[in-house]
């Protein structure tokens, strides 16, 4: 029996099914090829060989197309919180008493659920979470992990709460000292990355700690209210209501990054530093730290082409402490040099670092020369990673502060370092935060930048308030970060 051209249309239609995704003109050429082969005496053998060649060619094209698509997208950090700890070692702001939430620092969380509220710097249809047990002393297991759109307080917008998996499973155990990413998450409620209705919205990330966590890796100064169940309350992450989350915290626990799949030319700016980057004295739940102000300016100028993430830790130093571990923690966390890789360079898509640090080193007696040497070493490490620009920020004044930061000696050493930052040629650019915030008459912070925006009161003459952080965020020259013109 032979299939003749023009007679057995069902045969041709069936044969062309694997090629239905191709353009009409290509499908037509393949049809002509098949029709001609059917005239050959041994057409079945010839046809099978011909179709095999076509399918192999199409497979190669598909792989190339897939790779091209992959090259057009990449993971980009959208939110970060630099881990330190273990809890309660750190410098939280406006923190409720957590004695009823955690029975002891040694046992940590006990069969309870966290609902952490985070604000993405970049939206995308696909995301992933990074969990950290960096400063834990035992394995910690999480299950029933969910991510959804916050509606209000600890409540989640109906229809958005999405299960998160790890290697296709609903639970994950993280060894001490380790960080792990979740599987990619399809965020169905994100219609487009540029959706204006998502601007300023926050995500609720819920997870259940199985048994006792032991010492908890955390970020103390979230300046963001999150929610917790009582100990031994069990798993409640799938619930959209916050009824079973009676306790609050102004810190983040275990979660240290959220990333989205974004265009490959997306720029990720890491704001690296101490409490003045972390946002001390800014508004609780107000998102008005200087990195937040910078993010608003970049989005206004360039749209969704930038993500700005915060890698500040209150009390952090460049040169110290010499050693840091879960068993010998200090409130400011590991030194900037020790944590650079984990808290900045390891995040996906990093293109720029803006670095403000040094006042805590000065307060502890470090010389200007030692701090400058630390800056040179850190910049050297950044340069070794390749095409990442690093912008140095001048250290703001603490003159008049009742602590060590307020002395004339510290101020003199600070000015020496600032002169180096401005003129030393070490950095790819300079953000002159000192000039933006200093009172020329007193040498301290401007009076309008001193009152405490977190809890009220006079402030400490070291940390700027909301107005001061706005001045700092507005002082950054956006051309230092601007995408290249094609």
C-alpha cells in the first residue's frame, strides 16, 4: 500500500503534528519534502531517516532558543537582610519583649510559625527565597513554607498565598553554617513586573519551625513589624488570617534573601554598611532609610531596571571583631571584610555596591590608617569579582553624641578618612553623605536631622532621622549608577 500525494491528507496532517509550533512557511516546506519522499520506492525508510534528521535539527534549534531565553533572564536580588546573631545578639529598634514568644535563646523557636513581612525592591513572575542557618549550632527544619501578598498586618490577600518547595518537597533541613535556596516559585498574582498596583506592596513569607530550632540566625534591626505564633502552636503558614499570630517582632529570622527572575540587564545595587544604612532612627514600617530613598529615585528615573537591597547591620565595623562565631557573637555582627561575600557578593545579579562604614571602628579606637587599609582590602576583593562598581560614602558626623562617636578626636579621624574617600581615587565614585547632613557651623548633624523618627524624642546626634536619610538618598549622583546608553 502506498500513500500518494494529494490523496491521504490525514497522513500528512498527522505527520506534521510534531511541527505544529513552527511558522507556516517552514511547515509547508516540510510537507513538500514528505510528499516527494512518498514517490520513492522505499519511501518509508527514506521518510524515517529524513524525519529523524529534521527532528534532530529542531531539537538543536529548541535548545538554542531555550539558552537564548535563559540568557535574556537571570536571578536578581530583590530584598536582603544581612544575617548575624544568634538571637538575641544584635541591635534591634522598637522591639517588643519576646519572652513570651521564645522560651529561651538556647532552644529558639519551638514548633511555631513565623510570618515575616518584606518589601521587594523588584517584582517578577518567578521568585525564590534564601534561608540561613549561618549562626545556628544545630540543623533546623522548616516545613509548610508559603509566600503571599500582604493585605494588612499579618493578613494575606485572598488567592495569593503560594506554597514554596525545596527540591520538590514541602520541607527542608539546613545544617549549621549553611544557606539554601527554595525552588523557583510561580507568583501568579504578579501579572507583570511593572504592575503599578504592586508598587510599595509587601510580601508575607510564612514558615513553620519543626521542633526546636536551637540558636536562631536573625537580622535584628528590621524596622518592620512581622508576626509569630505562640510556642508549640504548630503550623499555620497556609492560613491567610493572622488570628493565630498573636505576637509581633521588629526583626527578621532565618530568611535573608528574596530574588526574582528579571531581564539580564537589571542592575542590583547593594547598600553595604552599619546602623546608618540599616536605618536606625528611621520610621518603623516607613521604609525611609537612605537605600529606600535611592530606590525610589532610581525607579522614577529608570523604571524596573534597578533593584536596591540593604546589607546594613547596626554596630558593624570594617576592621573588627577579629573573630566572630555563634558561640562568641558581638551585637554588630561579623566585620565587613568577613561578611562581604555572604552579604553582598553572593547575591544574584550584583552590579554596584555603595559602602558607608567606619564610625564604629573610630568609636572603638581604630586609627584612620587602619580603617583606610581595611577599605583598600575590601575594594580589592570586590574588584577581584569582576565587573562590580563600588561607590564610597563619606562618614556622617556624630559630634555631640554622648558616646565615643561624639568626641573631637573621633571627629578629626573621621575627617581624615573622608578626605581620603573624596580624593584617594580608590572608589568608582563618591556619595558625599557628610556634606549632605553636616551643620557647617557646629560640625555635627543638622538640627532638623536629629529627632528620633522611630520612637520619638530628641535623637542621639549620631543617627539621622527620616529627613536626614532623605537628604542622604537624594545626595547620590544617579549617573554613577545609570545604565549604559546603547
